[in-house]
């Protein structure tokens, strides 16, 4: 039977500050660790609680590696001693900090802290493995799957980061000793309904201010329309807004709301603003877009769309007609694809999951609530300001935690100076306009006209294909699909690059960034520079 010693029971110190980063362990699972070189295992179980306190102290107090590398809490979610007892570290609701994010050169699987629990065997390289520890880790993996939405994967730390960890525990992992009965790693585990959905306002995802706003009384709303972006699930809400505003010339992002594959809900134009999602129906219908291709919608995404529909009915005081983009009169489109279309036609059936306000950590799209006071968040959240400052090469880089402090204030003033606006530390419309007019540096590329591995990877990431730095037919097909979706290029998706594809690319870059390229179908440094600029600005 699994025994878990709570934080209170082993005498944990409180966290330095609340965790604001998102945690989605259903996408991954569990990463197994040990404690490094030397000997760490305690011969007497009576000493194990003190050992956990020592680990927490070492990780929270300088020097750890250096004063800037200390953690806000013990880094692991759970620790297991060689007597088979589990100690609660960060617990099941807080993102790990042990799976490795720095330096980037050592990262093998990005996002391992967000997508995996960190479970540490309390032994070091020279200690012998105890069967009680192995059995307890196996039970803990099963418990995390049943009670905390852990995904199906069990990795060693060395699988996600360049390290020797977990040492002697790794052979047990590869032999399947940590897998609970019937527990393979061959498919995703659907998250339990108890895991809430999260809603992010415009300020939280870092929305640009609209050029104009036209309000509509809720009494005029009669329908709810489901769309898809027909792009990779890696698209950010900000990238979609950039396309709508810069490529289409619209006043704002076109949808009223958006939903990603993890069920996160993003405010677009909101409930009472006329959208730009379906000509002739923008006043009467609320438009909700799933970010992805046909077939990408997960159960959580469907639950989020259903939650929006329920909220729309509650806000308007009536039952709105559920429909899909191609089902509206005058709309000649396959949107939202056969999968979502059938789902709407079948009554939008989905598990009811509660919705909670999000608190930061939205990948590349912004994040943060502006907690902590100071600054200005009406235009861009604190976390998004921190990301923007770091993107320009500020050193030492700010911690992207959504909390305002003197370091963030100094960083914003530094960036304002580079942008040529008043360095007052307040990110208002003038700073936003200067930022969007200059190098956003979202991809952090050097604009040198060289289509090298860094540029290839950034392009692959934007078009939703395998990110391997090798440009081949699969990447070209992804580019052709991207240009067809976002620029109406009408290309044959055949993976053969040629003048037609390059002309469509040049046309798209001119429209999005005002690059002024000659649309001649010739691939060269000028086109690559325009592409690098667009990727840096999030305008591709």
C-alpha cells in the first residue's frame, strides 16, 4: 500500500512565491530522478524526513549552483526513500522544476517541466537500489495516473535532459519495473473531469489593442459558430491575431473566442463585439475557433467549446443555434472540417468540466496575470512584457513569472529605450506600437539572409511540421499548406519547391510585414531576410 508523507508531516518550508506557470502532465507522464553523485540513501527511515528537508534547503537557498539558480521550493513533485515511503514535494498540482530547462543546449525534450511530474529516488550514484524504492515508485506512477492526470510516459531524467540521472535506477525504468500493472506508454491518458479548464483574457495572452471596436447588444445574438484555424496546434493566439490584423487588414483578431487542444480558452473579441469570422453573420453569431487541423480536437478542446456555448446561452438568456462555419448561409468553406462539423451536428456532446481563470504560462502567447503590482497590464500582461524584454537580449534574462518587480521594471525601461519611446516602465499603447513596428524577436533569429538550421527550425515550428532543421519535401508541403491557409495561395501541395511556391511566399511576406520583395519566384537572401523578420515578429 502506498504511503505518502505530506509536506506538513515532514516539515516543509513554505514556497517563496506562488507558482504561476501552467502544468499539463496528461501530455507526458513521469520523469524519474536520483540525487546525483556520491551516497545519499539513509540507512534508518527515521532520518529520511530530515534528508528531505536538507534537499529542500539546498535547492531553495544559495549557493545551489549559484545564487540565481535557486528554486522557489523543492524541485521535485515527489521523493521516494529506499524504505518505500513517498514524500510529497511540490505535490500533484504544481509544475516541476527538476526536469531541466537550462541551458537550452542540454534540453532533449522541451517542456518536460510542464508535461511531466518529477519523481526522485532518494539515492545517489554510489548507492545500491532497494526493491522497496522500486515498488514504491511503481505504485506512485499508478497513483499519479489515477488521481493526478499523469500521462502514459515514464522517462528517465537523461531522456529529457543531458545528464547521467537517474543513474542505477535507469535499467529498472527500461525494463518496465516502474510501470503499474496494465500500464504501458502507448497512448495518451484522457485527463479527468476534475482537472479544470482555464480561461485567459486578452491582457493575459498579450493581445494587441484593436484598431476599432463595434459593440453588439447580446439581445441580437442568435447563434454560436464553431471554426477551426486549419493550421498546426502550435499556433499561438497572438500569431493568429497578427495574421488577421496585418495580413487581412482587420481591426482585430476575427474570432470572439479561441480554444487550443489542451482546452485553454482565450478571449478574442469577447461576447459583445462584432466579429470577423463569417461574412453576414458576425453580428448575430458568436464565433469560437479551435486552433488546429481537422482531427486535432481533443476531448478537453470539445469540453472547452461546449463550455463556451453554455456560457453564451447563459449570457444571452436564450438557447443559441449551434452551427459550424460551412453551415452558415453564403459560406463556401470546409471549415471546421468533417470531424468538428459532425460533432456540432451530433449536439456538441462533451464532458462538463469547470472553467477557472488562468494564471500565466501560456507557452508562446503571453501569459501571466500581472500579479505583484506595478507596471501596466491593460495592453500586455507582465509575463508577456518579460518575454518581450528577454527576446531583445536583455541580460541577465528576466524570470518570466508574471510578477512585477524592480528587475522587470528595469528591463521594460531598457526595452523602451531601444524602441525609442519614453522609458517610464509603463507598457502602454505607444510602447506596444513601437514593439510591433520593430523586431519582435519571437524566433530570436539573426536576420542575415542565411537559410541555416536555426531559420529552418523556426520555419518548421511555424508551419507545424517536424522540427529537425532539415528542409525537405515534408517541410515544403507544410509551407504550401501554410500559404494556402493563411494567404489563399491555391498551391498544389506536392512538396516540390519552385517559382509558384516562392511567389506565394513573397506575396505573403509582403502582405504581412511590408517587406517590399519583388514577387519573382526567386529564392535568395532578400526573401530569407524577410522570412526571418516575419518569424521574429510572429507575423508568419
